[in-house]
């Protein structure tokens, strides 16, 4: 069966765009398998960010969620449709979205299990602004050079895989008005100010990127590993999507929580108790693994890119994002934590459906979320997430 269904097949019409609880003694084990732990020795002294080699080395389509997946197989889809800024009617919405546990989710992939509703898009909009501020820039340094109009007859093109609310690709389309920008996700972008050089495509990137080979100068991927079955394969396919000299830009976090010294808080799902934020993240990580998400992708980004024969000049950067700050944290970290608070709380509640869908009892999910939220607001125990980024150029020959 052809796994590709165009937006037109969904009867989507193109729209013209303008220019403190104690630990339980012997609790049940709520998951069928233990999480696969990727261990590394974290001894970073940098609190916020590092740009260097990492201190470790790890050894257009719409598809039914019932579609089988073979990592070795190539895509069977046809080419991407050109028009994809759409008018969202009730009938279209019922095909693209599904409702459960009081939230809306994409209707095409059972792997990516975070919401896809307005509340989530607002969270992603704010998250984008925070990430730009933390990084100190919208784009990695090679971006301007890669996107320069210096090749006669070639219009530069940029692809954002898993674009979310579209904050990053919207910036690209506006900052580089002469480029072609393509936003790909499991739901269409619904921006009221879509630039004329930007189009949105509904696609499950797990099915392959062959239809994009050789078409783009920049490929950007950020915080999508929970919905990607084989991230290493994704990196390889991006190497083919890129034109010679192109830029790959990857950002992920590893679904672990770290203490104020940068040490990973190693917890399991056999017990329920503090630290609550780290405990909640442990349950989330295992739930994502159960449905096929690649939760340890961040740990491997450097190896996958730096060891790939198609890439050169790889650069690794990492950023420590405070989800809970302690009283001794610096003023800058306190301010950053305050900015992250809304994103953290929304992400926390957004994982309820994921945890409930994994088979956890509702009272346990409520206990995890409620205590993690309280721990965040009490701000007594510093806890961080670690965002890891790698960018590189594709070799010209």
C-alpha cells in the first residue's frame, strides 16, 4: 500500500498567502522493561554552556499510525505536494487530530506522543525564544555563509524537520527572504503570518526523506527524538538531503535530570519518591522508549555526525537548563529558571497522556506531576536538563 497521502487527498484546499512524600517500601514495577541507560562520566564545570568536543563518546507524507516500519527500507511515497498552507475545516481537523485525556494529538504517528494543540504550540513558541536567548543567536555561525546568494542559478533552501509551532523556520523565511523554506511536522503549521517563501508539509520523517535528496542547503532538527525511531538513520538521510557545503544543525536533550554538579540523577521506576522532577522524567523516558522513541539520541549526536563520512567541521555545544533552582544558584540561573517555568509546567502536564497511555494508574501520574510541580516552585534542590547540539558542514566533494 502506498504510504503517501497528499494534502489534497485530505481535501485540504491551498490558501493564498500574503507577500514531599517518602519512598514506598515495596511499590509495584509499573513498566514491563527497564530503561536502557547510556552512562557517561559528567564532570563539566561550566554551568550554562560549553562549545567543544563532548566529554564522552557513545560506543511529505501523511501516514496511518498502523503503517509498518522497516529501518532498512526506503520510502515508498511520491513527491511532496507543493501547496501546503491550508484552510483548517472541521472535517480536515478530524483527520489530522485526535482527542484523548482532554488534549489534542496528531493522528498519524503513535511514536510522537506529546500534544499538538494550541496550548502546546504556545509552549513551543516561548521555548523557541528562550533557546535563542540561551544560545545567544538564532543560528549556528556557518548559517550566513551557507545561505549567501553566491551560487548563480541556485536558490538556497532550508528544511526544518519536526518544526513544531514553526518559530525557527519562520525566522529563517523572514531573515532570508530569497530562500525556499519548508516546515515539516505531523500537523500543518497554522501561522497567521506565513511568509510567501515558506510552505508547511505534513509528513512522518520515520518513513524516510528520499524525496528531499539533494534539495536543501540547511537541515534543522530540534527536540524531536521522542518521536524518531532511528535517529542514526535520520542523520544519514540528512547527509543525502543536503547539497554540497550544506549545514546540518541538530539539538536534543537526553531525557535525564542532573544535579547542581552536572551529575546525572540515576533513578528507576521501581520506586516512587523524591527528587520528584527526576523521578517524573524517568517514567517519561521509559514510556517514550516503550513506543519507539529514541531517548538517548542526544548522547550520540556527536559520534553520529563526526564519524559520518559526508560531514566535516563538526562542532559540539551543550546548554544546562535549570528546571529547579536552589537558593545558592546565581542570579542569572534564577532568572533563566523563572523564564523556563511556564515551559516546564506545560511540558509536565503535557506528558500526562503519555504516562496514562503507557499503563500507569491515574493516581500515580497525578502524584508524579503534582509533586514535581511543587518541587519546581519550592526551588530547594537544583535540577537541570542538558541540551546537546551538534552542527557540521557537508563536504563539498
